[in-house]
C-alpha cells in the first residue's frame, strides 16, 4: 500500500507540472491585456507610458519562459503570488473560497447520496414496477437538465413565487439551501441511474440466487449486494468530484456564493492571471487526491485487488 501511494503521489507531481504549464500557456496566448484591464478598473487615464510601467510592475513584459519559471519557483515554496486586481495574496483568497466551496459541494454530495442510494436500491429490487418507472422517468429528466436551468427554475418558484428563500445566497444555512439544491438535483438523478445499474448487475449474479436457494434471509442477501456494489459506487462518487467542481462554478456565480467558482469567474473577467492559475492548480490537485483516496478505499474494501495487481506485475 505504501509503495502504491508513493507511486501515485509521484504521478501527482507530474500532473501538476503539466496542468500548470498548459494553464500558464493558455493564459499567455489569450487575447487581452491584464494591465489595461486593471487601469480601466481603477479609472486611470491610459497612456503608453503608464501602460508600459504597469506591465513592467506586473511582470507582463517578460518572455513566457521567464514568467512561468518565476511563477514555478515561487509555487514550489507555496507562494502563488498576489492578485492583479487587489494585491491580496492568492493563497489567502483561495483558502477563503475553498472553505465556502467545500461547504457547498459536501452538502450537495451528502444530500445526493442520502436520496439517490435508497431510491436506487428500492427501484433495483422493485424492477419494472410502477415506482421504478416513476423514479427512472424523473431521474432521466433531472439528469438531462443543466445546472443553470435548474437554478433559474428554483429561483423562480422558491424565491419569486413562494418567497421562501433569498435570490442571492447569504453565507448562512438559509442561503446555502438553494445553491445546494441546484447542485445536488442533477447529481442525485445521475446517481440513481448509475447506482441502480450496478445493484441490478449484482442481483443477477449466481451468488444471489444461491443464497436465496439456501434460505439466507433477504436482508443479509441485500447487504452482500450492497457491499459488492460499493466499489463501483465509490468509483462513481469519486469521478463526480469533477462534476461538482465544474458545477459549483456555475452555481456560485448565479447565486453569488463566495466560493472558488465565483472567485475564478471574477478572476477570468478581470484577467487576474495569478488567481486563475492558482484556482486551476488547486482544483486539479483536489481532483487527483480524491481519486487517490477512492483507489485506496477500494483496497480497504476488497484486499484481493492488491493481490491481483501483484500477480499482474509479476
């Protein structure tokens, strides 16, 4: 296990290097001038001399290799630079936004799992019944709707019509509810369909029919089915981290939730390159680490995977 974790962490370093290089290159090639954007935002009269001095102070007049090398050296010391927009350290802004994003994404994930897993299990056991058809229909509809459309519908019915919740999210439990619902509904519908397929696959295997024929109680059979399907379920949940991070960017922007997504969108609109670079680096790190934790959990649930890997390497 230690050798496996060390190998994955080494791969993580290469992935971070590649991600940071590609992100920096794309920002360097993107049309637009961050110095011009900053001067316009400050209401400063833009002249050639002022623009050149600003670009020099921001380090934008150097070559790509020099800019990236300087950023990389500082990043290795956990210094992601300062924001072009307000001069605050990027790491502090990311940590503040990450706290709010973690609250939103973990709440949405917990809600989606709490609803989808029992429904998926119920519909798999009651396959082709009326409740199964109803749940499958609504899960198909919910999975087909994008986050922004669900957000607009929730805002219209719960905020404008019923006036139960605020349109703009507050940093409170009441303000969290609407963005959490908007993020969890499509995720929950996707989970129901995927979990149901995995549970149905386990229910069709010989060990289930053998246990039933031996007179094993139904609850023990279903517990075995859930245990054997848990590896696939963990895979689905682990891969949904990317969906959560991507969806949170849209949701946080719509509801003005002060998380990483809103921070990234504000940075993109103002050409705040250090914040964009830090956001991409942090998001990719979280995604890779979550996948690593998912892989480790496989081996804790089913130790046979380690033996299979050793046999295949031999």
